[in-house]
C-alpha cells in the first residue's frame, strides 16, 4: 500500500532558501520543531517522501535526505500544484472568550475561513493574554491537518469599538455592505444563512463579528450599526461565545461551498 504523503507547512520566506543559486540541490534545512514532528510524531525516516505547502496556494513533494533536511522534487517556480485563493474571502472576528480560543482558531481554520481577527471588547476579561505566536502555530498545524493550501491570516488583537466603527471602504463594496454583527435579544433579526443567500455575487470579503460571553455593549452595537454592519442571528438559542464563533464559521463556509458548486 502506498503511504499517504503527509503535509509540512513551510512559509514562503523559508522556502526561498531552497531556490537560492548557491543551493543547487533544492535542499531545505528543517527547524527543530519540524524535525521532531517528522521523526517522533510521523516516524519518518531518511528517503521517505512528504508534501510541502507554503500556505499561499503552493504544493511540492520532497524527500527526507537526513534528520535535518529535505530535498524538494520540483523547483519553486513549478510546484506540483498551484491553487488560487478562495473567493470570496471569509473573515471571523471574535471578541476573546475566557477559554477555548485555540479550539476556535483551529476549527475556523479547518472549516476554511481566510482571516481571523481577535477583538478586545468591553466585556472581555480584563488584561487577557493574547499569545499570538501560539495561536498562529495552532492555525498552521490545523492547515496541515486539513490539507488546505491557503493558511488563514491571524491578525493581532484590536480594540472592538473603533474596529466596529470603521466605515466601509471608499465607494463601498460591490453588492452592498457584507459585514454581519452576530447578536441576540433584538427584535426582527434575520438568520445569517438567509442574509448570505441574498448577497449579490461578488469577490468582496464577507465578515462576521461575534461578541464576548456577556455580549456586545450598547455602545459597540450602536457604533457597528452606524458604520453599516447588519445585525444577524445565529439561531434561536443563546450560545457561548466559542460555540457562536464556530457556528458562524460553519455557516460562512457552507454558503461559499454551495455558491461555488457547479450547477446540476
């Protein structure tokens, strides 16, 4: 039986070293964490092959030439696969909950979202840690596991109120504002999937913002609505922040998949 090629994500800046003219063998030195993953977790040995992805749509195959290096089997300019970025881009903004943030980033990555924006809302835990490098490591591992070629961007945390209050880009977006504020206890709110189905065809980003455990403050909601965000419901029940974020991510991903599916 042919062994499935497992994936290793190596950012473009490091992959560039394999294309250096001074490195004619397309060799790439592995970092200690990568060596541990291949040797101790996957039990790979010299001569075995794996897939290398750059998180920007490219995939190559490589051979493990020793305990510390790989040799790419294709040039950087001619990868085995080159995939365009998904369209339209999907973004999840999350007011940081008390716990399970790593799990939310992992699941949003596995569901296919393209940008993750942590927010510090008024009702977030004061002085909550934001271990950005660890979060990005979680996203990279999830990207490898689910075999996606484009790794999501995980941005540094921002203050929620000024971020929500930003107006749409000059001239607006094709098809109208595509920013949705997930909230509760408001009369007449439409479910997110229904609003997604009503969107005009466009490659403009679609963004859903999910509040903290205690909900958005009246000031945050008012600022968002004044800036053009649409208040939406994720369902009839009151969800924990992490559950709401994953629900929103799944609804976004499902909508894009159906939108992109060929007609039958």
